[in-house]
C-alpha cells in the first residue's frame, strides 16, 4: 500500500509538472468544449455525470479488450473518475500524461512477456484450461502472473488455430505436429509483436493517440455519432463522401505475412497510368519530402493516413516486385474517380424486366457549386434503364451507411410528385420541413428498396420518405436507427487544432415519428445473417432518445400496397427456400459460437480441433447451401454499359463478376419475386 501511495505521489507531481508540455491538447480540449456547447444538438453540462461517462469511454478506447492495463492501473486511474469535469473546467490538462506513460509501459511489458514466452517450450498436454466467455465478463489483469498466463494461452491457441486452418485433417496434424508447430510458432509470435509495435508506432505516436482518444470520448459522451478528427482523418472522411478525390489510385491491405501489399489499382489513376505497379506488389516504404515511413510492423490504417495526408501530394513508393526486385517509383496525386462512389444500372429478367441499382453511399461533389452527386448519377442510370423498358426498379441500400442529406432529399424528390420529405429539428427546438419543390417524377413504376441493419442515416431518410408516401416497398431487415445529422466543423478558425463531426440536428419522418434508435421497419422482413448482432444505434452508449414531433401539414400518399397479400406470398417462398433457412441457421451458429459462447476445455490440439471443426463443418453446410442456390434471373448490362465495356477489357472482367454476384444474391432474387407478385396483382385489379 505504501509503495502504491509513493507511486501515486510521484505520478501526481510528475504530471503536474508536465502539464505545461501539453498546451495544444489543452487548447483542443477547451475549443471542443466550447464548440459542443455552441453547436451540438443536445449539449450536456460539464459535471460529474460527464466525468464518469467520459472516463468509461476513454478507458474503452485505450484498452477495450482489457489486455494491457492491470487492476492496479485502474485503481490509480479511478481517482480521475469524478475529477475530469474539474480538470476540463480549470484547463488543467496534466492528467493526460499518466495514461500515455502507463499505456506505453504496459505495451512494452506485454512485448517483453511475449518475447520471454518465445524462449519457452509450449505445453499442449491439457494442463491449462481455455475459457471462453462474452466480452462483458472480462476483467483487467490482477497482476503480472495473470497477464503471462493469458498471453501464454493466447499464443498457444493461435498456433493451434493456424495449424488447423492450414490442414483440416486431425491425423496429419497429430503425426506432424512437432515440426509444423516449430514452423508456425515464430510467425504467430512475430505477428503478435507486430501488432504491439503498430500501437507503439502509430501515426502521431502513442501520446497523440491517447490525447485524441480523450477528445473522442468527450464528444462521444454527447452521442455516438460525434467524433474528433485530426487533419488526416478529416481528409479521409471527406474523400469517402466525394465523387472524386486527389489520389494515387492505390488500395492497400495487409497480407498474412504482415506485409503491406497493393490490393487494387484504380483504372485511370496515377498508379494505373504509371504502369510499374501491380497487385500483390509489397510496399517497403513511403517517402514524402524528408519524411520516410517504413512499412514493417505498421498498420494499414497508418499507410492510408500517410497517403491521404493533404501535405503528401508526391510520394516515392519503394516497391518489392514478386520476382524480388526493388523499385523506387515517384507518384503525384491527381483527381481520381472514387470507385465505390459510383452507381451502375443492371437489368434483371424473368417474366418481367426489372432495373437494379446498388447505392453504396450518398456521396456528393463538395467542390462543385451545384453539388451534383449520387442523385444525379442515379438519374442518369435510371434514364438508361428506362430506355430498356423496365417494368419496375430495385434500389439496394444494404450496407449504405449514409452520407449527404441533400443527396438523400434530391433522390427522394425523383420519385414523388412534390411535397414534404422530412422534418429537421434544431437544438433550439425550431423545426424546418425539407420539401421536394419539383412537380413530376422521373419514374412512376413499382419500386422495392432493400435495406439491412447497416443501412443508416441518409439511407434511412430516403427509405422512410418512400415508405411514408407508399412509393416503395421496403424489404430486408430493420435499419440501423440513426436519425441525426452531423456537420464537420473546425475547432477554431484556422483549423490547426483539428475538427469535429458534430450532431447538430435530428430528422423526423413526415408523420412526426422518428426512427432514431428504432430503425426503419421493413414492410416485408427477410432473415439476415446479422440478426441479433446488436450493431444498431440503440445498443450504442449515449445514443439519442426516440421521440416524436408534430407531423407535416400536407402530403398526399399514394395508394397503399397490398402488403398483406405480398407478405403471404413471400412467407410461403421463404418457408420452402433452403437458402433462407440456411441464413437463419448460420445466424444462430455465429451467435452461439461468438456472441454467447461460454465454454471451457483443456488446451490440447484435439480439443481445439474439435471445437473449430464443429463450427466450420456447420458453417460449410450452411454457406454451401446459400451459395449453391440457383436463380432463374437473367442479369445483364444496359446497352450503354455494354458499349463502354467494349473498349475496356479490365472493366469487362470486373463486370462479369458483378453480374454473377447479382444473379446469386438471394435477397435481390426475392425482391424481384415481390415485384413480380405486385405487377401481377396490379394487372388483375
């Protein structure tokens, strides 16, 4: 106890003295406090309640898996639990230093533990027990012995996991275990050490990571969609929502050996035009001006941050080719079309011709005075589809996390004949009705909109508007439940302190109801492998509440769809559809083996194999059933797309894969069936 008091005294004195060394963090914290109070939809007072909430969020960002800090560390940190509000109000930022120092010590300690374990002989006899439990039950290590025990078991389990993944026959594994274990063991240990080095060497350094984690915790206490951005984060975020961006045209990933490789080269980009880059080339280093980033034990996120940095417009890539030769290649960014932010129309034919458009996000052109984005691109594709005489349309918003609300409003206006679309509510309680002021619609035939639990924000804006007007049938699973809008704001005028994406308003359906923390509920639900994963907003800490306001005064609904009849036909198909039954079984399997798993068994090759094999064999049965489902759909391109493809062999190969994916997608197939039912019902009425 005496030693702990001495440590506490030393830390307090040391970090008070160090407080003068963190002026930028103090400025950032003060600026973000003022900004939140002024701009956030529902700012909270800086008091003990905020202190407790920010403390919990902060620790979760630093060590969410509870694999670094010890319980003694937490006991020390807990002195701040009710003091953070006082630190913030008094501009006393010295507290932040101890978190950086102790986290750095714990990561270094973990590296030492793993390095020491690498010299020991591992025991697979079953003397030790593996225990699996839901994340919520994990605790911080009581002492070093608990940490050593954990990492020893984790390394042994990972080695066995890797061996079983490479050879699924237990007899082979048992007969060759000693040699195979000796081969795999150093790779697994090095992989774990690399992960720790990635933490230590991440962009900006560990102290910067800790400071930004606290700033994020502060804004996240107000709602889970508010976040702090440094300059690079901001650039990456804006690029993700833009039609095009300054880019090298290189998509990177990390392979199993820990190398950063080129995963994709964007056609028409600087890398594509240069001609010296190939997929699977290994990137050894990046140099911009005098700054060199060696890629060994560096995360892919840091590679992306380096290449996205606005200051790094020209970079020299040191590339290792697949024949072992090294090349230094200098590239300069140019405006490049963002591949994910494009839409293309396809034709689905089986008794009727249906158009299909997948919208990945609601991107926009932020630099154009007209701000033309996804709505304009959809309009162009819809024009091409209508030239093919389609009878109906499927708009696929699955996994569309949102984007520009303006684009969502513009897209909604394309399918209704003037009227209110949504109601915005501001922090001061005032409301504003978003309206489509244009007469007429670009398309008047039946529409199905596909959604799932990852369809959020602008996707929900659009789906809700179409549902409220009876303009489209919503099919799939309940959406994410995010009915708030954010704006990107600098912490101060010259933006040198960073940025914050802040929630500034909520939006409501024209009925006055909100889908916040509830989601848009589909007219026709379909089983999903993601059901009950608890990824929706209602499960996020400090999510905004659901409420309602006065509805829009005037809007004219179209005739209601025969949902009950369509649902009856749909359910009859689903009951007899082996693929959807497999989806439900696969969902239960994942929940049982990952989310709710609570089991223990002796650490042996046979036990780990039996556990993995039970899961993998069931997974294979279910996934094979889904993938083997045949469809009667004939999927093809529009005439316009065929003409474009005739001049580009590489795009043609990509297109072939896209057509196959659409044809084999059971959700698209069922959406097509629903439209066929609707067309038939309409023709008999």
